[in-house]
C-alpha cells in the first residue's frame, strides 16, 4: 500500500471525504481534487459520489458509440463536485446557408 493510498484511507475514515478515484461494478467515487473521464452508460450497484472539488469529465465525441455522452445509473447519486461535458458532444455540421448558422426567412 502506498503512502498516498494510506493517507486517502485515513482521510476517508476520519472525515468521510475521499481523495482518490474508485470505479468498479459497485461504485464510482471521485475524491476531492481528483478528475476522471468516462463516456457511455454506466450502472453501479451501490452509489455514484463526486466529492466537493472533484470533477467527472465526459470524453469527447470521437464517432465511437457512446462517446460525447454519459449516463450514470445507481441507487444513490451524490454530486457535490462537478460533471463537465462542455464542448464534448457532436460538433455538428456546417449548418444554415452558405456554411453559416443564420436562419434566413423572406416574406416578400
């Protein structure tokens, strides 16, 4: 066991706050100050918890099924930190006329 994991365990026991990432079939826990990235659908048997200062990023869209999106399923979901999907979804097409996003209507 490393010094960091011992420190994380002691901190969790005394403060109830995790300082590491756990991702297994039972739980996803992202500790304070930690970052983690996922995409697709994830089902956990016990809980999902993001501590204050922890961040879960959604992996960017790559064309792979499930990329650019995230769904979490668990009996208990506690979000004290952040889930960040900013700029991670499908980029879209050129859109609009002349490759602009403008919508032009004419009533003449």
